């Protein structure tokens, strides 16, 4: 999953898949997208979506694994921002990664709903080898 | 996340501040459930000083709300910050939780 050659790289982070790294992710994303011209309201929403995507990796993909890493990359192509996440956890069940019915009031399962609401589109998949997953999210900031 | 709790007219008032994310939401969940085990009327969670809350923090609140309901106790949110309200609205939970500006407002509504 390589970025298009026309896209400008804004940052690339490689981090341990640990919950206490989420604050750093939020801070880097907030700064980068404000520099890219996002207003504060949109920036806050994007931070929510990216935090949830990273959290899914930590909480679900690496659920049964003590140590793992993930990569987060942000690129820009004209008015679109692309967030790409890669992990090296076992393949996830892609069928389970769907927004759920919000009328069912229960804890959990909100992350993908947030991503779906905030981002213009997203896709998930498996890396070509026997391990690893990716997620790409796009949002127009014009 | 910083956390404080005190008693207020039979309620346990849980004051959270800072970022409520996956690094501390399991602790927030435990504390809310422990307060529900140990109160007369119910639990109120003050979110006025919360800068950020993610879906795991929201899940702790939903679990508190459901546990309170099951045990015939009250549950509510107080002084929800703009950042927390944005996330509650995204989850469409802003109309599910009883929300009041202050504890006094809540006590008057009871």
C-alpha cells in the first residue's frame, strides 16, 4: 500500500501498539492537519477518527499479542488528506469491521461508526503476506 | 486523566479531567462501577474538565448507565465539556444520558 507519487508526505510515524501512545498520535495529527489548513472544528473531528483507528489496532488487532507496532502515515493530494495505518497483527475478520446500529445502546463498537461519520471514505484490508492489516481513510478539507 | 470523587445528597459525584482514552478508560469504568456499588441514590459523572474522550471512555459511561438502570439507581452527566459533547453527539448518546449543567440542576430535576 504505497501512497500515490503525487501525494505530499506530511508525516510517517511508527509506534508501539500501546494505549499510552494515543495522546502522542492525537497531538501529532492535530498539529499536522492544522498546518495543512484544517479549521479547528474539522481538526477535532479528524483527530477523533484517527484515534479510533489506532485504538482498534491496539485493542482488537493486537488483542492477544503482548508486543506489536503500527505505522500511521498522512499524505495530502490537493484538498484531500489520506491517513494510512498498517499493523503486523494476525489478519482481522474484515466482515466484523462495520458500523453498528446506534439504537442498540451498549458499550463498545462505536469506533468504526465515528470513522464512517467523519471521514469521506475508508477501506480496510489484509497485507499480502500471512500477517498484517491496513486501513486507509480519506477526507476532503476544502 | 485525573479523577476525584465525593458525596453529594446521596449521589457519588465522579469528577474526571484531562483525556479519557484507552490508557485510562478501564480504570474509569472500574471506578464508576465501584461507586454504583457504594451509593444511595446513584452516580453523577462530571465531564466539565474533560479535554478529550474516546469511544472506550464513552463505553465506560454506557456501562455505568446500564448498570445503574439494572439496579434501580440514577445515573447522569454533569457540565459536559464541548469536546465530550461532540463525541456524545457522534455516538447519538446526547439524548440518552440525563445531562445537566450543574449538580444543583440535577438535584432540582430529581
